[in-house]
């Protein structure tokens, strides 16, 4: 049954979450079909109102650009491609691939974030190549990586934050662990596919340079100068600015068999568990601490940190990973949709919006891949049903300005990752599709599938 928007607006926040949180039964196949239908619906609206633009504005029907200012690279289209393929939305996938081959051009005089452009566009094109086998798509990924590569030519080997796509001029030397060290799976894959090791080597050098500058507690902080290697901030966090640095240490081991990265992951994780792990009322959180003294500096958690339970599970700490994910699932049950910031000490949101985030679904999917417990599917189901209730707008799915208001207040932005991440996580969680190898696979921080597609099905 489809519930009308008016009907959705009655009742308290907690009552508005899809099913009872600990009810782990559902018609998973039907849910998967529902996810697929929502993806097709959103794609068709994007095609009609924002074709080739970066992002659709789902409330007004307008569009916005990212990662360039005022120029578009078809970000949502590229991010959607492998999701369309794995769902079997083949004609839409083909029209997207055709657009990439005929219309996508990176020769633009404008600055982009090296990190965002790599995870979203290089990664999106690599997964689209994995799905299509099309060498032209791979050539586009290589062209873009070639334009980003000069950013790594700093004195330390850690990349500048930004680069001009046409001139190759880098800028913004103050960067973060996530901006510096979230490349190896994509760039290692690109090196494997092209035989050109410059991508992998640059990405790896940056990781090692960052790791070597960790504190005596084995913690990293959020800001560092890539020219001098001097830290510009003292806060260690598993959230924004650092999150995918830890993720890609594990991933480089998982995807590329990089044993040094496995060692770095173990060192960093042991430090986080020793200095940041906090239990409150039976819930597991990770405090922000001073990276040299270990003193707690904040009890606020970014929503982004809710990915961490999945990573802990992948790294072998299944009980802690499950506990961390359950802590966030309780916040989801309370508000329906996670707020962008949450203070676990006060039990209150600190940022009331939600940028249509995928992290809790990501963690649930990763944990489910490991132990197949229906509980993780149920968390993904609740994430999906709440999104359908609250984020659906006239022209697609939108972010929220306030998750605590009743009704929840919509903003007007569909970020590119929506197409690549949660829609794929939900579908893979529910569908049992033969197009995906559930035992041997790899999904990037942006949800791009770099390993695990099964063809001929
Ligand atoms: O781009 C997304 C990706 O998962 C990431 N950070 C945040 C985004 C989604 O919230 O690494």
C-alpha cells in the first residue's frame, strides 16, 4: 500500500518509522522490487528535468552543480550507473552509458575537490566499466584520474585538496585524512586495468605519509598541511574528515591484498578502541579526543560515524561493530531519520538536518554480508521505509532541513551519492540478485562496485 503524503504527516516521530524495529520479518523480494521501482521513478524524473546536470533539486525541479561551480559533469548520472545495472534496469543503464560516451567531457577550466571527484566520478566510471565492460568508459576514468594526479605532487606526497581540471594547478594545501587517503581501491583498480602503476603508487605514498605522521597514541587529527606535514588541528575523530581514511586502510587490504595497509588499519583501530571507545547506558560510541593526550574534546557524533560499525565488523571486531550499529539504530528508531549531529552524552541532536545519508544502511549491509542476521536487514528496511515516507518529493528524493519537526521539514537537494549508495545497499540487502556475488565483492566508500558483478544473468 502506498501512503499519501498527507497520511504520512500524522503521529509522533517514533510511530512513523516503517515497521517495529525488532521485527525482522518482511517480504524481502517485494521490498527489493519496491526499491527498484523507486530508482526507476527517480531516474525518469532526473532524465526529464535534469539530464546531464550534476544534481536534481527534488522539491523545485531545478538543479545544482557539484563538484564544479556552475558547470556540470553529470554527477548523479555517473553515480547511478552501476546501481541501475545491478537492479536490472538495463535500458536506463544503456542510456546512461551512451551519455557518458558521447557527452561527458572533463576538459573544464574549473576547480574540484580531488577526493570528492575521485570517489564519485573516477569510482563511478570504474564501476560502470565493471558493469558494462566498455573500454570507452574506462578511458574516461583514466582521463579524469590523469587530471587529478598532479595534486599529489606536494613535498610530502599527500595531495592538495583541490585542482583545476584543465590546467592541473593544485590549491588548498590544508587538508584532512579523508581527503588525503581515500584513493587506493579506485586508483589501484585503475592501475590494474591500465597497467600504469602511477595511480596506485601516488595513492599509496599519500597513505603512508599520513600514517607516518600519527601521534604517539597512534591517532591522527582532522587537519594537516600537505606541504610541511604539520598538523593544523588536534581533534581525533572517526567521523567527518577522517572516516574513509580508516575505511580505505582495510579496503586496500581486502581488495588489493596490501598487507602494509592491513597493519596500518590494525594500528589505527587499536588506538581508536583504546582512546575513543565509550560506553553509555549500554550503547557504544566513539568520543572525539585530543590526538596527543587522548583527552575527550567532544561527545558529539557526526551521522557519518554510523558507518563505523560495518568497518569494525569487516575488520573482525564483530561484537563491537554490532554494538556500534545498534547504538545508531536506536537513534534511528527515535527520530525516524538520523540527525546530522548527535550528542550521545546529552542524548540530543546537535544538527537537526539530514543530508539524505546512507551510512547506517551501509553498516547494516556490511554486517549482513558477514553474518546474514535478519536484524541487519531490518535496520536497512527501516532506513528505506523512513526515507520513502519523509524524503520523497515531487521530482525525486530530497534531504531534510529538520528531522525533529513534525512533520519533518524537507530541504531541496538530492546528493549524487544517493544514486550510488543507499539505493544499492537496500537492493542488495533485500534482493538476493544473481548479478552480485555475495561472497566475493568490493564496494567503495561511495558504494561503487569494483568487484563482484556477475555477468550473463
Ligand atoms: O560521499 C559519501 C561517501 O560515503 C563518503 N562520505 C560521505 C558521503 C555520504 O554521506 O565517503
